[in-house]
C-alpha cells in the first residue's frame, strides 16, 4: 500500500517539472512583451517629435524606419500573445494531469485521461516554445534593419539591410 501511494504521489508531482519550465517561459515572455511595449512607446514619441520637425529627407527615412519597426513590433506582440496563451494552457493542462492522476487512482479509473492531459500539456509547451523561437527571430530581423539604418546615417551611404539567416 505504501509503495502504491508513493507511486501515485510521484505521478502527481512529475508534471511539476514541466509546470516549472512553463512558468519560467511565461516570466521570460512577459519580460519580452514589456520590452516590445516600451519600444512601441519610444518609437511613438519619436514619430510625434519627427512630425513636428521639418520634413527633411533624413526625417522621411527615419519615419519609414519607424513605420517598419512598428510593423515588426506588432508582429512580435501577436507572437508573444499566442505564446503566452499556449504556455498558460500548458500550465493548466499539467495541473489537470496531476489532479487527474489522483482521481484515476482514487476512483480506480484508467489512466488515459491523465495521459491525454499530460500529452496535451507537453504539446502546448512545445508550441509555445516554437512561437518564442519565431518571435526571437523576428526581433533579430528588426534589430538588423535598425542597425543598417544607423550604419547608413553614420557612413552617409544608402541602407543595405543585413540578411538574417
């Protein structure tokens, strides 16, 4: 009996590792989303200042860059939202897995429900992670575009975007 109880508790606690991983990714994703929001605010303020200034070629180029950057940031924000949704779903499904294991043992049911919940939770964690990879790549593309603009300002040459591979 004691062996069975420890197996049940072990089965209920096992999803905690994935819950912890999901929680860490949620925290990281929240920080990334905060940085996107902060960057949007900076670019918005810069765009407002730029509109108040004289319309020079340099301001027109900067305005185009700001518009492109805002498009990148919107895309990133949507990816981060989808990722956070998947990660929160993962946490909920993994918690449900732990509860499902307990009920399956208590009510002497088959384990297909907790197994299905665990697989769903793991798949949701994987999907959220893949979305974060896409968002990180989008962030790099945006940064490279801004670097090309800055380099063109410093060198006085036209922009030559760096290709992200």
